[in-house]
């Protein structure tokens, strides 16, 4: 029995910052970001948006696109690393919004949960749901990846920001892609990228030596949680390489394959924290699988030879045919953490559909990564009705019809200084308000749908 993605939709903010604008104001040569990293546009959340609205809007599009009977949905699992609550999952917010919009308690018997492991959390959610469908082939599940990739101003990660959500319907006998039973895994506990709970002395804030009540905080320490991560870019990149190469080898072992398995993949989908990350790191796997070709390259060290191999006709041909299609949307959206690999899938299949490519029964490879760190490698097989289902998403049109913002507005949005939205909402869920007065609801987030 085949299990996989039956349908897919997405949501991204309707505003973006041109990368050339960011480069100009940060005194960075624009071509270093555009030609060097493949970056063109950076999606950014408006005042009334967050990862709940992104996820709910993506799911609503999916429901309307496929005319989904929600009483058939057994699970809504969300992958995210941008949670807005330490207890209440994003999935419960999204369930509530969908029921409000449809005017019925159609999901009260649906299991919902969030899975968090940096950028690989949605892959974990996907595999949990596919395992469930294999045991219960008459059931259906929904997986949502929703994230806001936000970095400190003037940091080395600033130009890799982005925001977006992907919603996927998981069923038996899917229309788009069916997944392999085997998965290669590599895990190691590291601090390459993380979002810690940090503490500061309350007296340093209040200026009062006595440990008095301050905004209902009686402890002498105050916990601070930032949206922006603590990270070491160079170290994180090496962790990425270490994990994907080990997971790839583990997948070969788990699937009892000894040949060069990526030769069997028509498309390669990888986690893309920035557009060209996949092509810059897959060279390590390519080199391991082609030792003779590697040894033919010029250079005194292995690193020199790998660098030369990355510019070879053989590798560039692989990039252009198997990796480039997944990069197209990423360059115009930016990093969306858990959703990046699935945006790559949508991008690759949409591009292939517009090129009228014949992918039925073809294999595609997934190489996922999450900092902290873990990689998973698995395969998918394209199904008979992939093309017409993918074209329903209108990917290119939705990416094209967005509004650029200037640098001043970008910085105000980043610092949360704007109080009114840049754009008037229409036919979408928005964040209405956050309760600050009622003591038993303080911090509760309330949303609404704007026609």
C-alpha cells in the first residue's frame, strides 16, 4: 500500500524586502547575496500575522482546493520551531480557527500536536502521520509546517530570514508522492543553532534591590525568550554536512542499496536555510560517491579537490537538473525553517509541471536537516495525478503578487514598532489582539477571519 502526500498548499506573507535593498543598507555587495547565495526576496510578517495565521491560512486553502471533508481527518500535526506558547500547541489554535470559519465542531475527534526539532520538525510530523496511515489506511491526516525565520538586525543570518507555511494532506493512494518505508537517520546533540530560555536578574530591570512583585513575577530572575536564535554559522554548516552525509549512508544501509542511489533520483529536495545551501553541501555526498572523479580534480588537499569538483561539468549538470528546480521558490521567499524542504518539493514539482516533465513513477530524494542536530534521508515516488494537483496551488502567481517594502518599514516591523498593518487584510485569518487585562486569560491570543 502506498502512503504519502495527496495534496499540498502554502501561505507566505504578502510583503517582502528585496535582498538588493538589504544589501545596500548593510554595505554588502548585492551579487554576493544574489549570485552567491541565490537570494532575491525575503518574506516578512505583517503586524497582524504570526505562525498561527500562516498555518491556518495554508490549511484553509488546502481544504477549499480539495473540498476536504474534515470529519475524515484523524490528525493535524504541526512542525514548528516558532511556537507562541510553552504549553498550548499551534495545532490547537489552527483547529479552533478552522472550526470558527466553517461554523461547526467538525474536528473535536481530531488528534492535534506540535513536533519541534528545529527545521526537521515537520518531517518528523510527516513520518508520524504516514506511519499512522499505514496502520489505518482508511484514515487521513494533515501535516502543517509553519515558521518565522527571524534573525537579529546586522547579524550574519539577517539575509536568510523568511516566513511561510506549508499544509499537506496525507492519505493512502496519494495523488502526488508516496514515501519509502525506510529512512536513514543521523543524530548528535550539539549547539550549532538554538533558542534558549535566558535569565536576567529582576533587580537589574526594576532598579529595586528588594525582590518585589513585578508584573506578577515573584522570582528574582526573569526568563527571556527571543524569536531570534543563538547560532554559529560556520559550525552549523559543518554540522549540516556531517548529519546529511551520515544519514545518506544510513539510508543506503536501511534500504539495502549499494549503488549510487542519487543516480536514481530525478529530483533532490533538501532543507534550504538559504537558496544555494543544497548545492553547496550536496557536493560532499557527491564526492563520497565519486572518489575516482574527486581524485582527478586539481588541488593539494581534499578540501581543494572538493572545491574543484563543485565546479566540474558533472556536478553542475546534477545541480541544474536535480537541485535547481527546488531552489526557485526559495530564492523569492527565504528561509521558512520546517517548511523549507516542502517549499522545495512544491517548487520542484511546480516547475516540472510547467515544463511538462514526465515524472510519473520517478524517484525523488529527500535530505532533511534540523539543527541540534538531526538529518533524515528517504525517498518518494511520484504518482499518476501529481501534475494537475500541483498546478492547483498557483505557486508562481502567489509569489508574484506580493508588495515590496522599504528598509525603514522593514526595520520597524522587525523591532515591532509598527501598530497598524502594512496591507489591509482580505480573505484571511489575522491576529486580532492579545489579552492583557483578564488575569486568567493574560497572554491569550485571539484571531479572526477577515472577508
